[in-house]
C-alpha cells in the first residue's frame, strides 16, 4: 500500500533506505518477524530445558536427545525469521562456515536416528557432538572468534 501511495504521489524516484527495501522485499512485517523469532527461540530454549529434565527419567536419554535436537532446530529456525530463509541458507553455506554447517546438520540427523533406533550411548555421544558443532557454527558468525578459541585451546594444551 505504501509503495502504491509513493507512486501516486510521485515520490517513486526517491531512494529508499535499507530497512524499507528489506521490508518491501519480504511478505512479513518487521514486528511479525520479530515476534516469530522470539516464539521460535523461546520454544527452542523450552525444548532444551524439557529434554534436560527428562534425562533423569528411566529411558530418558532418548527423550533428551529428541527434545534437545528439537530445541536446536527451533533456535536455528528462529533466525530464519530475522534474515529470511534464503539469506540464512546462503550464509550457512558460505565457504567460511560450510564445514561447520554440514557437521552440525549431520549431528542433528545422527542424534535423532540414534535416539529413535534406541542406541542410547550413541544418542548421548551425538548430543555432545551436536553441542560442540552448534557452538563452532555459532562462533563462525563472530569475526575472529574461532581463531581466538583455537588459540586458547592450543595454549591450554601446550
């Protein structure tokens, strides 16, 4: 509607700001995107905490693995609402974080497979690998963070 109003008033030639361009290109308003980001992020935290609570029940490793993975998927999906799914996929598969993304996605799949096939030890191992891979993937968005972690780990080991 705003675009039509600009055309009719003769303001179409004016250059739009970056925020206006992004909002015009998407079908969701910024407030809607922000609300769904918060909903998915909170759901991710809830599923992770629920999985941790279920870990102490008999047979809880399977439930923990499933809910922990669902929590990570919800948290990962939450950022799709902020930047859009296509932009997120492009950023995920950039050369700097390609390996981290592939390992993270494989760990998510392997965790679910191990949990659903009743391989509790493997499910727990893949949960640990999932945590490490999600951490490494997340660090790839912070400039020089992975280099700092590698330097810190190498200084501890030597």
